[in-house]
C-alpha cells in the first residue's frame, strides 16, 4: 500500500469519528523525526481505555462468475490488484474486521497451485496464470493483514464446473485427469463425494493452502452434494428430481460390505470430509479456524414448527446438526437469507434455532443477504429487493440475541457503494466503533511476550508511532490501539508496526494518551500498556 498523504489521513480520521487515524508504514518517503514528544508509562490509562467491543464483521468476496472480484475476466494484473485494494480499503472504512475470499470455485485455484489449474475467473482461460505473474491469494493476505483484517480462504468442496463457466477445461483439471470422479449433473460438473480418492484430493487442496499461506481461516460453503435439478419440460414428469449419478461409487461401497442405506451413506461421505478437515487443521496449524456456511434451514423434524422449506439434510446430505453436536468446526455461518417478516423462513427463529443447537459453544455468526439491497436506478430492477433497513434490523437482532457474536455479508459488492444509504448507516451508526474479532478460547496460539512503543514528532507536526514485539520476528501480529483525543477514545487495529498519527483531531483536540495491546492468532488480547503523550514545555 502506498504512503497516505495528509488529505487521506484526514479522510480516515473523519471516518473514525474522533480524529484517530493510522497510515500504514514502510513507505519510501518517510519524513525525518524531530524528537521532542515522549511517552510516559501510565497504568491508569490502561484501565481508563474502554474494553474493546467484540463482533465478527465480515464480507464474502465471491470470485465465481466474477460476482465480486475480479469484476470481470481478463483484467490486467494492475487492474485486479487495484480492485483488490479498493475492496480492502472499503472494508477498513466500514470497520469490518475480516474478509472471506473464495479461492476454489470449481476444482480450480485463485492462487499458485500444483494440484489444480488457475481459475478462468482471473484471465478468462482456465489454467492461464495472471500476466504479469502474481499470486492473488498471497497478495490478498498481505494486504488484508497490513490493514488489520483477517483473511479466510473459502473453498467449494465438490463443484467441478459452474454453470456460467465458458473456458474449456484445462488439461490438468479433474474432469480431464480423473473423469471417473467427475459427474455431469444438470448444467454443472460435480466431484462425486462417494469416491474416496476424490475426497482425499479435496482434503489435500485445503491442507495445501493451509500449509503454504498465512490464512486465518479455512472456510467451506453450502455445496456438498448438489442442489437438486429436475427432469425439465422434455420429460413426462418435469418436476421430478434427477438423482445424483453416483451409482459406480455406491455399488463399490455395497460390494465391499457396506450396510448403510444410500442416503445415510451419502451423508457419511460428507461427514467424513468435515471431520477430516477439522482434524487436519488442528494438527497442522492449530490457530487457524475452520468455518462452515451451510444453508440456513435445519432438519425438518428439529426446526421450529412455523419453519418450512428445503431440507439440506435430505437433499444436500449435509447433517449440520451432527457437526454442531460434535464440534467439528470453530464457527458456523448459517445462510439466513430471508427477512425478519418472512413467515415460513423468519430470520429471528432461524437465528435462535442455530444458537440452540450450539451445545459445544462454538461461534455462530449469521449470514446476511446484503446483496438483496439493490442500488437505486438499477436496470433491469431485480425481481426481489430489500430495503436497507432490513439489514440494519437483522444486525440489531443478532446483537440482541447473541451479544459479541457476529455476522457476514453476502457479498462485498453490495458494500462497495452506498446502496439506499446502507454504507452511511453502517459507518455512522451500526459500525460507529471498531470491534475486535471474538476470541476463540478452545484454540491455542503463541502469545507475544512483550513489546516496545515509541512516539516521535514529524516535520508536518504529526507523530510517528513505532511498535516492536519481543521477539521481533513475531509473525502476523495484530496491534490494538486506543487513542485518546481530548476525553474521547477511539479503537484501531493494524498489522503494521509503523504508523502516522494525527497530533490533533479535526475538531482540534490533542492526542494526549494511547493504550497498546496485541492480539494472538485466536483473538486473545495481551495485557495493555498505557502511556501519556508528553509534549515539551516551550
């Protein structure tokens, strides 16, 4: 990220609401410090700074069909990176704290992989790398972490070709190298979850990213067995569902002495992968969280009586309630893509349902259908749109039902503008204060032993803050800063160790105190260090 000029810093300050802004360090045009200002340790400030609020605030960045990023196929590397940084800057301006980036849409990769080909949603051709070359996932991670944002890698476990795909399959794609694993189903290709070697391959893909990239989470969506397709108008029974064509793998299971019925066998295939992902992450990087975003309706016999609709248990063979009971994930983001007033899929009862299932006390964060809020003057107008107040009311309901939990917006494109004033409402009200990601106490991570803080004056009259952890090679450290201008405190998080701070807020208040702490990889905050800002008496 380039060095911020004063106008940009002031813009960030206005967003912050109380005049505290931090520009990322590492710029080539650093002004020479003048000295003079100093920090005096002040334990009383450690207690005066408010307790940091906790709430997971994230957005999915969907790459499939270029929903969010890149905005279209074939953009240059520079254009892709510009869009990436704009999304991350927007996330910071809105005070989100995490991004969930789709890195595997259809047995492909939005990162450098020896297991699967480059995604066509980058260049327009599957198997073709960006030119000039760069690794999108690596850059997303570094840019997100520099801004104090978490980056979770989102995978589709079994889809092999999406309906809007246009590029021919690359020679290294599974449909070419292992056609026995891949089935045509409707207008898509699907990896058969009943093929043990295919499940091994998907697991290897997840663990490959886990091992090679500094992700904060591994995340999968709701596509297990595919959503059913019907026989269509050419059939005598057009509404009849087409069964998934897994007869070969099913027959091998029976021949090997399998005793489960076909539906239970399919569910056991999905269960096995979920448990293996969870345990593989724990063994490899125990601080990385595993998240699942299932369809929002639970099993029919367990739902509230007023809830009706699709059963993922019977159709997708996803026994989410079992995963919850076993604690095979760290966070669940059920897709609650209905309004509060929708009678048979009401947002509130569904939110309650998933929290009631959560006997293992894992995180439950609501998936919000923010993209239902349409921009003004859209042509053609979407068939179903929501008022922006619906999203605001859903966030309020989540906070009332489960304080300090969180939510995820689908998707980032809906937050890039100010659809029906939603962006302004988030900044001014719902996200007026920054929040830390909720801690995950059942996980462990290395903590920073201690750190040093130094403040110096700069020629333009503002301050340069330097943060140094002990040991100094601590990786991916998040800093938590409380800055006090006048009598008001503002919370900021960053991954940078060099920051520029304004001496005065826009309303003229002086920076007079700061409190610093760190977050470990699972969200635990270190003991705070408080300081008064001391200017020399002239």
